[in-house]
């Protein structure tokens, strides 16, 4: 299983940077997870858009789904039908996506498991201002968990059970983090991963702050746009 970091910033990009989007590639399938601005341009460095077997949206905040609005035009131009898995919510973002005739809309729910070819994907509800689902994907050999956007919560244990790698929204500088912050801090991420059998990768990098020093102090690895990880048992290797 390979994880491509197409974009990892939020909630808005720095120069030449894309927002949350990850390609999960296994032997038989290619699944796009989140689709922030810049995602489609970067995806095409690796595959053609029509090769996608599905798109999963963890939640419908703009920094995780803006490029879906352009993806509609690609699908219409190329006569491509795409399965789009997303929360069912009453919002203009939802209606824009669900009203697209080239998307097959599939609603995701807590504890729901789907199959996309050789990928078995389970959704676990997280806590964030919008309904948000973490995603656990396995190809039967290795397991990757992605938290989406969330604060620290007990469902993380369900999401990360059996994971070899956890890609987590825990890049918030600890000294600026408050109980109202809708993301996890670096310290919370590090504490959560302590003595766990998985490798933690930090994502949702904020443009305003340089977290390099704190991440290094805590022994955390932050992902970068363009990184490609091969998921292994209890860890990963960056190409
Ligand atoms: Zn969000």
C-alpha cells in the first residue's frame, strides 16, 4: 500500500502548496481521500484522474473538498462516473456535490465498512465542527488510518486499532492550542502515539506557524506535499 501526499496544508495554502488530499494506492485500487484545492493538479503527477476507483471526503469543509467542484467538470468532459463517499448533511457544499450527475453518491456513517476492490475501508466518527469521519483502510496486508479533522476523542482508539500508520490532524502548535481548537496539538498527537504499535504521521499543516522545532523535539514526523510512503508492518518507508 502506498500513500501519496498530494496536499497537506489547511485551512488555506502557502505559495505552491495544496490542501488536504491523499492518494491511497494498493495492488488493485486507487482511492483519493479528501480533495482540497490543488489536489487534482498534483494527483496527475502520478495517475490520470479517470484511473480513480473512488473518492472519499472525510468532511465537507472547503479545505478538504474545494477541488471536487472542478472534478465535476473533468467527469463531465471525460464521461467518467465516480463513486463519491461523503457524509450526508444539509449544506450547500453537500448539495453542490450530490447534485452532480457524474457522481455516484454513497453516504458514510460511523462503523460502516465498504469495499473498493482490494481496499476494505471503515469509517469512524470523529469530533469536529462538521460531521467528520476518520478512515481505516486495509488491503489485508497492512492498515492505514487517517483521522480527518478532529480533536482528541475516544473513537481514535477504534480508528487506529490494528493500524500500521496513522495519518493524524495533530499539527497545531501546542502553545497556541486551546480547548476550543478543532484540531489536535502536536503534544496531544505525540502523547496519543506513545507506546502504540503504529507510526504517526502529522498532517494538516498550518501556514502561519513553523512547527519544525516542536515536531523535532517531540520526535514527530510531519508529512510534506510530494511525499510517497510505502506502508509496512508497524511503520512506513518514505521513497
Ligand atoms: Zn475541517
